[in-house]
């Protein structure tokens, strides 16, 4: 019988695996990005996995005799979060990087998200500040800046990147709301049902653009490496990554979950080193060590919450999921 302490490590290990997958995906998307239109790429990955998700979810629920129904308010929220994720985060990131750069994107589009999550969670009285958080959060953010600044591109803020930088900050804000909203839903509903609806909303929001741009000549111009990049992003980074991410999110809450985003610059740098022969500087190594130290500090914090999180019901059970 597994000890309770060992089971408590699973969500943390889940996030480490997620950000390893997503870090490798940064390298994969750099390869695919040489050929794919970024919005087309994101639209196709949602459209590819949505039927797979529903086939699995329907089969699983039918076998267990569970209902697929959700409260109208909860269904509206998950559909909104699906569009927010696909358009407000993924597509917006691709658009923002046209006016900024990947280094700024790592800091503004990801690194600011835990800070905004803390501010929103404090306003909602879902967490209370502790000394570990007050120390760990700025250390992690400064370490990410060190990692990114030590890269080949480096950080650059100016009038030429202002539009993109503002959009990247907006993406972080959307990401904070996504984490908090999804955290509430995972306490009430089956994870696979939520993921299926989220991906459906994302796919439908991207479908008009895909239909507008897609034709046989466009697809014929994509190499085998481009298609492999799309398949990796669709099945591993999105299907496996989102499922594991939201499973861990349900157990750790929005703030501790958002904090794991600081690992992505490390995994992205490692992926760049092995996949793209990019160099790793001393400042990046120091920054990586700083991130890991801050991660340990914050994740060890018990972090008293304003209100206790409800226990997770079995998939599809309870009055909120009853048909």
C-alpha cells in the first residue's frame, strides 16, 4: 500500500513531466514553425485530437454508466476556458511573437503568470501570503530573467516590441484566469469530460481560420518533419500534456500549478541544446539552479487557503454531473 506522502508527490511529478514535454515541444515547434502558419498549426492540433478525446470519453462514461451532462453554468465556463486557451493564449502567443521575440515571450507570456495568479487568488481569498511565497516568487522570476537573458536572443524591450510585449502580458493574465477557473471545475467534474469540452471549444474557435487558409497545395508544401512536429504537438504536448496538467492542477490548486511554469525555460533550453545544437551559458545554468531552489521553497509551503478545496468526486458522479 502506497504511503500518503508518496501519493502527494504524484501531482508534482506530473507537472515536471508536463513541462519536460512542453519544453521539448518548444524545440519541435521551432522546427514546425519554419513551415506552418502558426494559427493554422494550432487550429489543426485541436481539430486532430478532439474526436480522439470524445471517443475515449464517451466509451469510458458509457462503460461506467455515467452521465455526460454538466450544469449549464459549468458548461458555459469550460467552453469559455476552451476558447480562452485556444485563442487568448495559444493563438495570441503566436501573434504576439510577430511583434516581440521568444525571449520576451518566456518572461512576459509565462513568467508573469504566477504573479498575476497570486494577485487574483489573494483578491478572491483563495490563498494567504507566507514568507516562503514572498521569497520564492521573486527569486523564481529573477532566475527566469537570467535564463532568458543568457540565451542567444537575450531580452530586448523597446518601442519596436511594445505591441507584442503588451499582448504577452495579456496572455499571462488570461492564463491566470484559466488556471483559477479550471481549478474550480476539476473539483466537480471528470477530467476527461472537461478536456473534451475544452478542446471542442478551442477547435471550433479555430475552424473558420483553418477552412479559410487550408487547401491541397498548402498541405503538399509541408515536409515530413513539419507533419511530425504537428503530430507531436497534438498528441503529446496537447492531449497528454493538457490531461496531465489539469489532473495535477486539481490536486495542487492554481498558484502552485502556475509556479511550475518557471520550469519551462529550463526544459526549453535543454531541448534547444540537444535538438537544435543551441549553446547553454553559465548565466542560464545559474538561473536554472535559482528556479529549482525557488520551486523547492514554494512547493514545500503548506500555503493556508482562505477556504478548503472540496474533495474530488469520482468521475461523473455527484449532483453536479448527474444526468
